[in-house]
């Protein structure tokens, strides 16, 4: 048997360090066994998936040294490797399950589903809906079908008591209550598959032998096991990795910790160091050494050494490890070359220099104007935000509302940012010039520089978000009481907009 593993990211935003973490362990396992590693793109969410996001994923993983044997850009014998290009495959398998009596057409409306779940909740039971809960009288089904009303295809799941046993490479046998497993949608009303159908079908057709994924998918494992049984296929070996955590042990999220690979690239971390750090997340070398290369990890890899304790993603520890790589592995000439590639490459400079060219009188003016583009967190204190028209409470509120706004921004362009922030300023009753002042300080450390919208567009979402959060930490974010009140105000503003 040839070991085959995969990673299957969704191109719906910036490439996530969690994706790199899972990709690294899949690649290490495949290389340890002389196997193959596949990259598959899960772009069935057509409303949010973008070609730009897909390209950023490919570029970021390659920057880290995570190369794949098959994928959308390199091809392979099991393509296509984008789920959006495999729609007919999923539809045919879903209809096969309907014919076998293992799936059914469901015409229930969203309002009906809400009412059914609420009734379950009121009765004190699980809110997972089964086929018997969803059944409609035959005449009603016939009428809705005749009207051409939308339907989904759902899988049949056990309705009695008992537990499903899942064998996990790291955790042994896991028992999960069937009562918590709902009649999962397999094919949506737009004809696109859900994660559950698409991944089971793709993993089978692409001959995946080991599914190494995050522990958040444990509760979905019974559905996947059922689908393998329904189709009569052998199930791959499952291995659920621990989730990366913030220092407070919460799940790693962009609200508390920068999560984009692009952020760490922009901060000046070496790819070797970031990959080394991800390799230390829940795993260790046999001799416990902390600094090791990708190939050293592969040579010594044993997945049984993975700890399930919930590894903490600590930026200070990452910075320390990156410093070792910079000092111990680079000669001065190599250091200069890496710095030039990071800061002085034409692609990055040509985004910055045209913005400041009209502001300079001599070349020595460039560094003061552009220095913040080559920095990490800006050195600030409360006095940095002194403004003739704003009190410090205004500044705190503006930064918090702006932070909430940019946290949800999916289209990261200068024009889109201005449109959204201008609407927010109007709603809060601030002139746009005054509203943007705290953002200038948070992003650039000064208001005497290029447009803050241009700066945020160039720095990117994660760096911009991190600097605004840093500024909030400096001047003090809202108290719990303030936070609840402000969240209601912010929600009301968004509803009005």
C-alpha cells in the first residue's frame, strides 16, 4: 500500500497557519512512509471562494517548503483537484445513495427547520434532526416537488440510542452518541456538495489512505464512517490533530492572534523558522532539540510522538526561534540577501514608492515616510493619540469599532476599506478626517504620511488588524460593561447600514 495523505484548504481568505500546520504533518507522514502528499482545493462555497485566495494558499505553502505531489497547479492522475470542477461526480454519488435508501430528498424550509429544532430544545433533547423528524406527508412532498421548490439531499442516520465507535491513530477508540448526529445535508439546493460528501468521495477516488486533520472534525467522523459503509468503501485511517491555541488556551483565532501566513511573512520571519515552530506544535524530536530543519523533522518523524495537549502558538517563542535561525544559519552576506528579498524587493517597493515620491525632497526623506512599512508593531503610548477634536474615550471607541469592522472585511482593497470605514464614521457621528486619525497612528505611528487606506491595503489584513489591536492594548480597550454596550451599538450601526 502506498501511503497517500492530503490537505484540503478553502480559498475564502488569507492562508491560515492552521492549514500549514496540518499540511506539514500530512507531508511529514507521507515522506516518512515513502508516500505521496496531495493538495485539494475545497471551493464549494462559491460565494466566498476566490482565485486570489487560492493563489495565496499555493504561494504561502510553497514559501514554507510544503510541496505537493498532486494538486490543481501540478496536475496528477486523480484530478480535477478543485471541488468546484467535480460537481457531477458528487451529484451522481448522492443520487446513488437516494436509490439505495441511504439518503432522501428534503423539502423542509429554513423556518420549519428552526421550529423543529426549537421543539427539540424545549423538550430537552438533542437538536440533531433525523429522517423521521424531517418527514413530510407524501402529498405535501408531491405538491412541493410539482411547484419546483428547492430541496436538499440528506443522509439517513441511526435514530435509536447507542454510540458510534471511531478508531483514531492517536486517540484509540472514540465513542460518539448517535443521538447527536443529524441527518446531514449531502447536496445543497444549489447542487453543490457539503464538506461531508465531497471529502468522503474525493478521499476515496484519490486513494487517500490516512486522513490527518484537526480535532474539530471528530464529531463529524460518525457521518463519514456511515458514508463509507453506505458506498461499500474502505475507510482511511483517521488521525485527529490537536488544535492550535492562543496563550489563553482558546482556539487560535485572528481576533486574538494573527493567523495569516502572510502576516508572518510580512513581519520578517524566515520560512524555515516558522515551519520549525509549527513542527514543534505538539510534536518533538527524539532528542528534544528545539531547532530543526524540515528534512530533519521528516527523517525523525513519528506521529505517535504527537501530544494531544493543545499546543500554544506563542509569538514570543516564535520570535526567539526565528532569531536563532537568523544568527546561526545565515552569514552576513546571506543575511543581507534575505533582508533585500524581504524589504527591498521590487514588487513590494513599487507598491510603496509611488505613494511617497510626491512627498520627498531628498532620498533621506524616504525612510521616515516609509519606515512603518518595514516594521512590526508600532511604538506608541497614550500621548501618541492626542488630538484637538477627540477625547481619549473617542479614540478608544473609534479604534474598537474600526477593529470590529476590519475583522469582518473580506474584500481588502483601498476603495472597499474607505467605503466601509466612511459609513462607520458617519454612523458614529465623526468627520471622516477625525475618525481616521487614530487609525493613522495605529497603522503608521503618525498622520504625516501616505493615505491610511493605501497603507492598510499594502500591509494586508492581518498586519493591519494586529496594529489596531496593539493600539487598543496601549490605550485600553473597553471594559466588559462597555464592550457589551459598544457591541450593541456597533450591531445597530451595521443593521442601519
